[in-house]
């Protein structure tokens, strides 16, 4: 779990560096958001499982963090939406359009 958290921190730090230099873009931001939200949710689930029934007690904060990550994963832009943004950058084709013509 520590390795995953450290990886997420490094990704966010790198994105911040790119933003400070004006070298960031929507694809990089989407990759970071998608990856970190998935990893954070997995870390919270693993922590809950490790703690057994105690992982559900609010005094241990694991359940709160897990709920927060479920909300962030959905509210901040679902993994699916982030994946579509990355896929558009890779293929050059947008899955967001409702008709068959590429814009």
C-alpha cells in the first residue's frame, strides 16, 4: 500500500511540475486522475480487508476514506471518462461524438 501511495504522490508531483512549466495537457491529467483514483480505491479496499470488521468502524477512518474514494472516482470524472480521453489521444478518434463523423 505504501508503494502505491508513493507512486500516486510522485505522479501528482510530476503533473504539478509539468503544469508549472506549461507542459501539461488534458491527456496527461486524465491518465494521472484515472490511475491515482483506481490505486487509491484499491488501497482503501485493501486496508478495509486487512482490518476486518474494524475497517468498517468510523473511528478507524478506513470506511470514511473508502467512501470518499468511491465518490471521487465517480464525481471527479469516472474512470471510463478518463479512459475515453486517453483513448482519443492514442487513436485520434473520439468516442464522445454521437454521430459517425469525426470532428
